[in-house]
C-alpha cells in the first residue's frame, strides 16, 4: 500500500447507482470477445485515474448544494450518452468453457448487465490537502471505486465506475476501468469523450434533444467480427486470482518544467552525437539512473527500464489511434548497474531509444507468439504476472501524450491528476503532462521509503525540480 501523510479523512458515500447507455446500440446485443492479450490482462488490476477540480465560487451552502445537484445530474446524463458510443463499458464479463481439451474464452455481455457504476461521495478534505502534501495522501485511494479489484472481477463488478468525491472546495472525478477491455489510450479516449459530451450537453437548450448523442469528434473503433478470438488452456476459475499486495510505499509527484525536459533532451543527444533521442526517452533515462542510484545496487546487478508502448501506430498497416481495446506491449532495456551509472547520461537515453526503435510490427508479433506459448504451458497466468515485477525495475506507465487536462466539466481546467491503488509497486513511475503544458511532465514515483529518502537526497535529481522541498507546481 501507499503510505499516507498526516492528511487523512473519511470518504462517505452519499449515493450510488448504475447507468446504462441512453440508447441501446445494436452492436451491444452481440458478445464482445476479448483478444489473447486482453484475456491475459484479466489477472491485472483496473486502471484508476482521476482529475481534481476547483469548485466555482458560490455565495452560500445552499448555492453549493444546488450547483452539485445540477452538476451531478448533468454528469450522469452525459455518462449515459457517452456509453452509447463506448457500449462495452456498460457490460459485464462472461466466460464460455469447452472440454477436451479444456479451455475458456472471455467476452463482454452487454445485455445482462445493470450498467456502469456512478457514485457520489463526500469528504471534509480541501483541494490543498491533496495537492499541498509532500507525499500523495493515502485517502486518494478512496476516491476510486473497485479498490484492489482485478480485471477478472468484471464478471461480477462493473467494467467502468465513475466516482465523484465532493471536497470542501473541489470535486474529484475518479474513473476505474477494467484493463482487459481497454488500455491507457482507450481510457483517456473515453474520459475525453465524456468531457466532450458533458460540454455538448451544457450547450443543449432542449434536454430531450438527442443530437449530441449522434456524433463525437473522435468516435471509438471496435474490433470487427464475431465468435471467440482466442481460447486459453486454463480457466480463471481454477486459480486464486488477486491483486499483488504492495509493501508500504511512498508516492510523490515530481514536476519537470518544459525547459528542464528540453535541457535533458539536448544533453542526451549531445552525449551521443545524434538528434534522434526524444524528450521522454531522455527523461526516462534520467529517472532510471536516479532510482538505480538511490537503490545502491551492486555494480554487477542487472537493472531494467521498461515502457508500456502503444502498438497502434507500429502495426503494419497501422491501426487507427481511436481503436478501442488493449493494444500495448512492453519495451525493455536491460544493463548492469555499473554500465548505467558509469557511462554518460546519453548512453542510457540511447539504449532506451534503440529499444523503442526496435519495437516494430515484427517484434510485436514475435512477442505475442511467445505469450501464446507461455500460456500454453503448465505455467499459470498468475505466476506469469508475479514475474512481471522485479526488485531492480523502473517501469514507466501512462503517457504525457494523453490529453488529460483537456477534460473539462464546467469547472475549468483540472488542478491535478491522481491515481488509485492499482498497479503500484517499488519502481513504478507514471508519466503525466504538466498542467501548464508546453512539454512539461509530471512523474508519479512509487518507491520503498528508504529509496525515496535516498532519491530526495540526490542533488543531481532534486536540482532539476522547480521546488526541491515540496515540488508544488499545482498548489492553488
């Protein structure tokens, strides 16, 4: 779990319900089958990301109550409208099994489901309590539904849940989405679409006018065809599936200005006499070296830096970027600690660049073949996921390219992005765009307390931050 700062508060649920698509699309009447990769992800956690907003200034408590009542109804209506386009998120998982040989295939059943979750909760916390703490408060985990759920729980739990936590002066919108149905790109595609529909709804004078339902600027594209895509040789019901319990971690947001990111990119390319290394590859190399140094690993210890890469543009032919589903794979760079720390900074950045460059359609297909072989052996899927986490890894998830601050819900631009319990372990780093834009990047870093203390004592690392004490770029 993530350790808490001194800030803690109970989050009380005020109401909860399920929301179905406002209009039942014809496609939702057919099973939506999961791919091999999507079925493999059943053993992982839900995606949990959310946005923190400041409430508009109001004169009295009654005005505040009226604002929230009206706003919540608009958000619920917008969710029902958005689910028309993203209909699998209103369903539940179901499994078909066969014998001789025994196998199973998982699909989304949209006809036998109460819909997506919608929860309203309240807390006596303020926005400053969330963004002003040195470490991310433990209570943030309570801003999300499906705490510690794994994707396989989608057989009985909603595949999407929207939890709105009302703070004293703010609102947190926390989305929990089943990762076996969509990846990070799909998650933020939905979040941005919900925002688009909400704002269209705001502009609609006739509340019974369904025109805003009919089109999106960037509608999702779903997999075509019917029938099982792939059957797995084991059943998820054969195993005890649960989310991997993390040790006590500290989670902190670190802000890197656009000037800092550009400086790192320039240095990496100068070190290697090239112009090909990207800004994010440079920043990733910097955090890889910094965390490895904080861990004080032996020189001959192997250390790993890993990305979750979107495969859509890498396929041959390329897939549309608005394809909805799971289409990611891992890009990995491995070296000895001595090589990482004794070589120039650019050496590590170039190593990451080469790993990304080599991540081609052929490499992706080869990785999928290996995955299929691995699940065709006696090795259990949960054991494969246990091997996903290493004590010397730095794993960079999410992406600063996702349009997170483009989601607006009548309260202006979000103050901050925060995440839930899922997928957090020592060495997990999530990348978000900086609130001010311009190429700035926020890194959400999770480390064991002794490693976080060492990182905070690293002068090279801390000297690049805007505020070395609290790094409070997003304070109000």
